[in-house]
């Protein structure tokens, strides 16, 4: 299940965490929230960011059908 969590600390700092996304689709999904919140100060990429979907994997490996 894909979801976006917005965590607001008591000092008003916000954190956006995406879950269930693969590859760069997490950035696309949370982009509108990031713009609304203002300037980004830090980014931590999870292992899922570096994962590829099966379609991306087939294309990059040059698999022929």
C-alpha cells in the first residue's frame, strides 16, 4: 500500500516520509507537498528508492520479447 506521512515536530519542523513506492515515483508523489511546505533542508533516500520496478528492469536489461 502506498502512502505519504507528514510528521510535524513540536519545533515546527516537518518531515515527509513515503512508504510503498519504488524508485523515483516517491519524489513524484510527494512533490506537491514539498512545494507547499517550502524549502527542503535535507533528503534521506531509502533502499526502495534505488529499487527498480519489473518494467524498468526489463527495459534496462535489454530483454527482447
